[in-house]
C-alpha cells in the first residue's frame, strides 16, 4: 500500500468518523428535544388540570352563594308581595287613604319661571283623598318600580361577586 492509498484510507476514516459523530450528536439532540417537549406537554396538562379544578371549586362556591342570595331575594319578594296585597286591601276598604298634597302658597320671593314643582314643606298638608281603586293602582305601580330597583341591585351584587371571585 502506497502512501497515497494510506492517506486516502485515513481521510476516508476521518470523514466516516466525523459523519458518525455528527449523526450521533444529531440523534442525541433530537432525543433530548423530544424529551423536553414531552416534559413540557405533561407539565402543561398538569397545570391545566390544576387550574380546571380550582375553577370548578370557585364556580361551585359562587353558585352556592348565588343560590343563597336567590333564596333570600325570593323570600323578600314574597314578603313584599304580601305587604302590597295587604296595603291595597286596606286602601280599597278605606282603612288607609292616600292623599294628594295640599296646594300651598308659593313664596313670593321666587321668580315665575323658577317656581318649584312642589312647594316643599308648606305643601304637605292634608289634601283631598285619592279614589281607593286609583290609590291601590298607585301602590301597585310603586311596588313594581321598587321591584325593578331590587332586581337591579341583585344584578349589581351578582356582578360584584363574580368580579371578586375572578380577581382572586
């Protein structure tokens, strides 16, 4: 074997050694990358499951609070309805009366365009009684408005409770 053949064999051996080292490193890096990927996916699934459990617990707590609030609100609405019926019965029977405010004098110190709609404390005297059926309707309308206000307040309370749960 001549020196040229020996040099070619050594170069070929070095090239094969470099290629095998390159493929080995590439395979090792791919295996490490896949292992890291699998670990990250497993950690993500574990975190997702943990977050889902916390969210379910939070939702259960919030639903229990809202159920309690709804039960209290229903009881109050029933009490208001019973009170309204009793008040309407008393007004219709004449036991209680609604009266119009008495027309009081408007103070001379105010200009004609600036007169208040109600005269204030002077206008709260005994005025004529309102017809009982109309008075019962007025009480019903007032109760309907109060019911709207109570429902709005419950919506605001629910919103605040949800926002407080989300901020935790």
